C-alpha cells in the first residue's frame, strides 16, 4: 500500500520562526546540504552584521562564510534587502534565503543576482509534509541558485557593459575632435553602440554613419528608407552606382558598394584599418582618420544625391 503525501501548516510544526525553525535548521544543517549539494558546517544563530542580526551564519568546505535568512511566509522586498545587506556586511561568499512561498519577482531577482554578482544566491522553498499518521517532515526545494549558465550569462553582461562604456568614450572623443573640422555631426550625442550617425540634410532614408569595431572602423552612407520592403533603397543605391566612377574620383579612393542582398538596407562604405575601440592608445589618430574620411565621403556623394529620382 502506498501512502499519500499531505501538506502540514508550517506554523503547526515550527510555531516561531526564530526560536523554532532557525534552531531546528542550526541543528539539522545537513538537510539543507542535501538539498543544495553543499557542505555547510559550524552553523550559528543570531550573528551580528552591523546593527542587524543574521538568522544563521555557516561556513562552506573552503571556510568561506554563508549567510542564511529564514522567512516562514511569502517572500517580500524587506527580506530580499536583508539578504543582500547581510551578505555584504559580513563579506560572505553565498546567501541562502528560505521562504514558504517564493514570489515570481523575487525568483527573477535572485537569478539576476547570480548573473550580476560574484557571490552565490540560493532561493529555497520550505514545506512540511507527512504521510498518513507519520510525524511531520521538512521538504526543502531549491527554486533558483547559481549555475554555470548563470555565471556565463553574468560574464557576458559584464563584457557587454564594458564594451558599451568604451564605445561611448570613443564616440565622445570623436565628436569633440570633429567640432573643429565639420558640422556634419555637431548636433548628436555619443551613444554606446558600434555606430553613430545622422541625416545631415540628406534625402529621406539616407544617413551618414561612423562605424567602429574592435580593430577597424568605417565611414558610410547608409540607405534605409523603410518603405517597399527595401526596393526603394535598391533603386537609390543603383542610381548612385551608375555614378560610381565620378563619386570615387571625387573621393580620391575606392569605396565598398554593398547592396546587402537579402536585407532591407544598402550602403556605400569606406573601411578603415587603422584600429578600433580596443586600440585605445591609437584613438586620436583613428578618430582623425574617420573624420577626414567622412568629410570626403559626404562631399563626393552629395552632388549626386540631389539628382536622385
């Protein structure tokens, strides 16, 4: 005969969160270890973190501190704040938050902390169960915790944030240097993406863009009028292509003519190999080269843009 699991009210098992549940967990830390696949030892109650008191502080098998915050009710913002405060105050390596009812927004918050922090965060659901007339037993379930995927996602986010900051710094310098040479991009602000640009009085759908990558850059005329699923862009591109020799003669160099088959936009580009946003020691020369190329590109194409039908 197989018994049926029955849920038991937590307060019928542990009437007081601090006096009963926290005391029980201190004496039975192995139950938590089995759930989280950890090796916590030396769990102690009511450790001080500044003006606050942490429910439990334990050590992992490397001697690093782990804080444990218990909440025998639905998770709330107050306890989430306590978890972060206690972890930072004690310089702990991990935090475990045990609740009876994890709210979806707090599940997401813990997942975000695992991606964005060097510490490990665990959100655990606690229940009490019995089978038939048996004594009640604890049931701990890991809701979310650190993982290799979360760590990789966090590293990727940090890399992207660093990339955005560097590129914004690069564009700030370029626009500042361009002020004394041209008014083409004098009204725009530096962004964080790999390009900046503006219409500069060009026909609808045409834009003069600076482009920067890790180790090269470009100046380009970008053609992207969003009507007719790109057919209008190709018409404009082909009309300019008919004047390729005259445009390149005025530019005094060859250009890349990219119809970008299968995509909506087209472009006419001059790629620059002097360096990119990763080559910070060469930024000033890279920026000057890009500005000078943009001035020449604009002057070479503008007379022919006026003739577009």
